């Protein structure tokens, strides 16, 4: 059973933010044990340069796609032993080909080299993330890209990230408990119940830049038996009363936190979790009229501490810059300039990078004088909020 909820943003008047309380029926959450925290889902945009025979390889991929359409999928044996199924579909308009491996899903575009956007999209399985790690997964993927089309990864960009923490909570969490203790800025919520028992609570919808999922992970792991390997990670014999706190963070929000590369993620993972569990959503005791002054529930205090010990020496705080969501990064501009430069050179019959740069400088100097360029830069810096020195 699904119940839709409507929350009031925490930024609004505190008198409207008081959570619904059910003191007589709300089960207490007094016992809990931390089990595990980490990355459960990771989607990456890969900037891949394919080999010189990419046109031929592209024709071969198109033939395999046609065969996959006829047969509902085409099994392919890879030299690495990581065999895959060539799927009939793709991903949106940018990624024509879909190769499903046991360890990850690979979506490939037609471009021989990346432009302003990734030309390969990668979604790594949760099992590989937990048992093997990101670096091992990327080494496998790099090997498979070589086989598929002589591909080399130039850059990796994070597109979606799921951070989570698992707890053993005897008696479990209830929807009454969450509704009477939650403090959140998001104005949407959703509950899934099974025989009036909470299965999943969502804050925000799946397409939001940030979404929280609070759910009975033990039930999910037990169903079908395909995820029972979590028992080893949890060091438990039973899936009973295992609950997960999970935040899904999409690309627009990741950009706002300055998390673009895997190095950014390593540096800011703990700070991101701190922001999500402190400023974006929290469970607090109903002991004050103002949400920000309510006491953090002991269970949620344990949730907030998860990644601090897991990633020592990293930033404990992150800044969310809302102005960056509509502004392309320097890397985006460099990629765009590089693509335009090669086209510029080809039109003029230039074949070396140095000659192309020199010709570009000559033509730009004739096109605009230094004063006009400086004025244009100052205007854009003011618009982007990057002007320094007080605007002098």
C-alpha cells in the first residue's frame, strides 16, 4: 500500500513545521546497532577515445544490435571471461548500445571521441561496489573497452551516487515514528506499507536531485535470495530488522557540491553525508517548537557519524553552491574548446596542434581587441559571481 505525504519545507515558518505526533502509539527506537556504510550505487559518465578503426567497429555494433532485436538479446563471450548480453535498446538519445555484464551495465554512444558530454555511460552493480570496489571495477571496464573498440578512458565523471548506512533496529522502524520525528526541507513524501508495517519511506521523488529512502533492507535481501551475500558484510545470521538509510544524489546536486571526479568523491564523501543527514533530513525529538532547535534523536546521531570513521582525513563539511547548477565547469569549456579547435584546424587544412593554436591566436587578435575582451570577461564574472578583488 502506498501513501502520499506532503511535508512543509524546513526553510519556512517553524510554526508550520511541527511534525505530526502520536505519543501514545509511536514505537520507541531505543536499541540499534551500526552494521555497514558505503556506496551502494554508482553511475559514471566516461569520456572515451575509441581506436582508429571505430567506424568499422561501429558497423559491427549496429549488426549486433539488429541481431539482439531479433532474438531479444545477444550473448557475447568476451576474452576477459566477463561475458555480456547485447541488449536490443539503449539509453536515451545519446547512448545507442547497451551491453549488460554481470558486474555492470555499459551504454555506448556513437561518437569516436567525447565532446562536451561523456560518450559512454556506466552503471556499476552494488555487489561489485561492496565486494570489489570502484578501482577494481574500473580496471575491468578499461579492459573491456579495449576489446570492444580499442577504447581509452580520458576522464570519469560521477552522474549518480547512492550513499547508505545499514543498522540493526530491533522491532524495526514505523511510519508513526518517522512522521513524528522527521525534519526535512523537501515538500514531498511517500510511504509503502505491507499489512500496515512500514517497508519504505521516501523523502522527495525519484527524479529529484536528492532523494532519501528509509527502508527495510532485510526484507529486500531475503526476497529471492540473490542478495544474501549482504549477511557476510553485516556479519549476521539473519536478515530480520535490518534497516537502511540511503540518499540518492543526482548529477545536478553533485555539481552543486563540487563532486565531479572520483577524487572529489573521496575527499567530500564524509562531508556530503554530513550535509544530507544534518541539513537536508534528520530525525529529531519533539522537544522544541523550532525545528532547528529540536534534539537529534540518538538513532539519527549514530546515522550522522557513519562516514566520519570510514573516511578519515577528509573534509567534514561541504558547501552547496546553488549557482553552479546552471554553469558549466572549466572542464566542460576545455572539452568544448578542444573539439572546436580540431574542427577549426581541419577547415584550414592544419594538422598540428601548435599551428592550430597559433592561427587561432592570430585570428582572435584581429577579431577582438584586448580592451573588449577584458570588458566581456568582467561582465561574465559579475554574472557568474566569480569576480574577485571587490570587482576592481
